[in-house]
């Protein structure tokens, strides 16, 4: 196996696959226990005792996966399936269906190895499968069983492979769905706070603005900034700064409504979009946030006796106004709150074309 393939088999790269591989070892070991008794009943002791070795190999592979020795586990599983499928086919015939187990490697290869390693392994598997097929065209089974017993083994193998393929297909579907969900989350949320990121909030705000233009139903905007945040980072370090941002996030989620959208707009800036709320309601919400921060237990959150305040500017959507203009009015109000001493809320006024100037 190439070094790239070995790197790809590390549990950190595809942890879900290796968890499923452990469960498959348990299932396969249980099936081999059933085979042990089945082949004794069918009068094929060689195949019966082969299954004892198979169970031991699956147990070893299971523990190897648990210790993250994935290369060893893969080697054990490959050896068991190749040898077992080959022996079963040679001893009682192609019609037994033991060759079906080889096909189960195909989807697993592309999840557990690099592309190059998977292609090489796939070619080896194809050669082995075709070779086994050609061999059984030229020789008779070495330990044939009765037609009825052969049919029973065939149906048993077919059922097991069908069930295992179904299980693996469900796993692959779940893995793809989970990956898609994680990518969507990464694309729309801020990694530190878990709030919406700026791009996604912009998309949502544009949709809300379109609704406002269509129905006239109000929507308020709050733009807030942490006062003296650079001093907190410089004095106590970025780890404390991150804890402050998380604490403010907690307050925002607690004080705003469920239907309100909250985003981390910049480094220490947050933007909240309040559907069905005019500028007055937006201001009340901002004041509620400001008051809640006064009572927040920063010692519990950071281990330090901090006083953290915010300044905020509020505005609302106005007729004939685009999103940039609405946020600009909130931003100007925020800077006015900063200039007037911080730890306060300032109004961004109404649309200039309606009132002549900001309030």
C-alpha cells in the first residue's frame, strides 16, 4: 500500500467509516459463527473450521480498529475475505455465491483509501474475481454438496451480501448528508460564535427587505460594537477576547426573539435583524441587551473581573432604500454612540428622503 493510501486510512480522515468498519467486523464474525454450524450440518468440515479462523481474524481486526491500527485491520479483512471467498468457491462451487463477498470491497475502497490506492486495489480485486471465475470453468468443486444444500448456501450468501450492501449504502448516504450539512453550516455561520456570518446575513436581510418592499411590514436593524475590545485583547489576550465574544453572543440569544436573525458582522461587531419590528422596538431590544450585559457574570465566563459594555446604532428599512443605506444609517448611529461616550444606544433616524436628515 502506498504512503498516500496509508495516510488516507488514518481515523482522523474518515472516522465514521472506521466506526462502521468495526460494526461490520462484528456482523461478519457473527455470520462466520453461523457458517461454522451450517457447514457442519452440510457435511463440509473443512469450510466449517475455516470459519473459526475467520472469526479470530475479525476479532483481531475489530481490536486493531479500536487501537487505530487501521492498516493492520484492513490487511486482516482483505485476507479473510479473499481466502474465504476463494476456498468456499473452490470447495463447493461458483453457485455457492461466496464470490459475492468480493464485490462488497468496491464501494469501501474509495472511502478508505486514496484514489490511486483504490484504483490499484480495484484492479487487483478484479483480477482475483475474474481468475476465480475462469478457474471454476476448468475444474469441478473439490468438496461438492447436495443441490439442496448448495441452494441453501447460495441463498444465505445472497441474503447476507444484500443486507450488508443495504447497510453500507445507508452509511454512505448518511455520510454524504452529514458532509453536506457541515459544509452548509461552514458556509453560513461564524466558526467562533456559531452565529450567522456576514455573507449569509446579507442574503437573509435582502430577502427581508424584499418582503418589506412588497408588504410594507417593518423590520428593524441593530448594529452593535464591543467597547474597548482592542484593550481587552491587548491586556488579557485573544483567548479572553474570544470568551467575551461568546458571552455577548449568549446575551444576544437570550435577549432577542426567536425570529430575530443575529450575525457576527465583523471582528467585534454584531448585526441583528428584527422582522416585524420598527425602529422603536429595535431600540428597546438594544437597550435590553445593554442592560443585560451589566448583569452578566464575566468572572464566571472569563475568570476575570471585567466590565464589558456595548454601543449600538439602530435603524429600520425605509421606502426606496437599499440594504446598504439602512445599515449605513445604523453604522452612523453607532459611531455617534461611541463619540458620545460609549455604552449607549443611538437612533439611526428615518429615511433621509422622508425626513430630510437623520435624527
